[in-house]
C-alpha cells in the first residue's frame, strides 16, 4: 500500500459502534479478545472465526469495519487471508496479531508490506487472565479506535497539548541532519522515503519508529536492502555520518551527544514518554540541543501526538519541519498534531517528501 491511507469503510461517527470481526484459530484467544473488546461501548463484535477461509465467507454478511487477524491458522493462514481481503475488500481495516519473536517480527513486517494497517504483539506466555485482558485492552482498543477518530478541518483541529507556535529564529538554514518520527503505517511510509534518497545524501538520517525490539532491527535490515544508503539499527556510541540512516532500537530512547567534533548516539531505557520508548520527543529535544536550526524534522503517519513538543523545541531554534498530509497518512495523529499547532513549514503528500528532503539538504 506504500503507506497510503484507505478511506474508512463507512461514515463512522463518534456515536456509531465500530464493528470488529475476530479471526484466530485458538478458542481461548478468541474468547480473550471478545472479553477485552466487549468492555468498550464503542466496539461491537460481529463475529469470531477460526481460520481465514471462514472469515472471508463471513465478511459480506457481518460487514466489519476492522478484522483482527492471527498469522498461523489452519485452512487459510493470516497472510493469505490478508492478501484476499486486500483484493476483495480493499477499504477494510486489518490489525495483525504477532508474537514478540524474530520470526513473528519478520512475518509482521511482511503483513504490513501486504497492506495490514497495524499490529499488536502477544507474549509467548500469556500469564494470568487479568494480565492478558489488560494487555489486550490497552494495546488493541486504541489501535482499533485510531482509524475512526472524528476528522476536523485543520483550522478547527486542536492539538492534544495546547501550545503556542514559537517565534522562528532567523532565516531557514540548510540542515546537517534529518530526523523522522513515525508510528502507525510507518514501515510502508519509510519504504516510500528512504530508498528514494540518493547515495550521496550529505547528511545523516535518524528515525524513531514505534516498534518493539527485534522489529526495529528487521526494519533496518529491510530498508538497508532496498536503499543505496546504509541503514542500521541504533547502537550506543555510533558516530553520525553523511548518508548513514539510523533506526532507533526498540524499547530504548535515542539521544545524541557531542564528543569533540563527532556526534554520537546514546541509548537509554528511561521512562516512557507519550507511552512510547523510543519516543520521538526524546530524540527531537536532543537534536534541538546539538544541531538546533541545522535540522530538518519530518513527521510521518502515526497515532497520538509523540513528536509534537519535540518539534516545537526544534522550531524555536529555527529548524525546518515537514509533515505528511492527511490523505496519504494511515493515521493523521502525529503529523496532524504538528500541523494543527502551526509547526509545519510544509504539509506534503508522502510521495513528495523524499524529493523535498533532497532539495533542502543538497540545493
């Protein structure tokens, strides 16, 4: 899908319920998902099926807004089911269930490339029933609701944190670093940006993608294979270099520090910010201190408002900010918050962002 948003299947207002079809071969998991989602009055369970073939047969009847889809199932597995959903019901939202393992991460990235809208992770050992229900409620419900938030015109949209646009400092300056914040829809959005940057890009690029450990390493490896730039998962003490793309490590904040003339990465597991680790705000604040106005900040598709305050910190120094537009975003949360706060120099469709990065960095 190349990170391009799909229109919501129906005109879902705040008052309407979101219809969910559960697909998982485990009776226990189907029951847990029912229990977890049943606690939210906005969500209606319209069915629960044990395999993809049965789910595909039920979709015309149940007319779901969202399908939660396990990967490993008999008769028809999750990936094949996803392929068929994209052919037959291209506007239907899909959320994959993934295990936090190397294999689970690889399959999840493949599912996202095939057009899955998002994913949730489930631990190999579920633990107590209460813990499993809490985990599902806290992870799955927000990810279902993110696609159906009411959309207000940009002029009326209020950011989650009320702030005043900063007074910009001086004229625009050519950046010596590019920083990117992204969440829901990010892997495909990044595949539409990073491989289109030239091998002679004269600046480093740092990415915060909200993902758990192992997922970020595989994401970096896949971007590296597709790009002329070198893409690496962050390690502590890496030196920033032109043409090097660094992906923040899952479950670690990423900051920068100066060491003589070099700028190095610093990883830590400090408190979550905006319920995230890594957090875009943490990186952007650090970059504001080190690079200031010589920064190009790019906010891509994602749920929530992580990166809003970090972008403001950068803008106060005179940095430049690009924001992905609503039409090409899977979820216009993070970019929408920056735009609504008046912190975006340009709001661009995803396919225009690589060229603008190149123009601002190289012209």
